[in-house]
C-alpha cells in the first residue's frame, strides 16, 4: 500500500470514528421527554 492510500484510509477511519463518537455522545446526553414510556401508561388518554 502506498503512502497516499494509507493516509486516505487513516483519514477516512478517523472521520467515521469521530461521527460515531459524536452521535453516541448525543444519544447518551439527551434529555428525557415528559411522555410515558409504555403504551399501558397511556390508557386513560384517547
């Protein structure tokens, strides 16, 4: 593998890891909604 291919592979993997980490962080730090979690808790509402 030549140098330019190695650099492109490392940059691409870095971008993918950065996006994955960013969205994983977003999932873990989202605020809870005030909605009920299950359908059975929603029986009194039509």
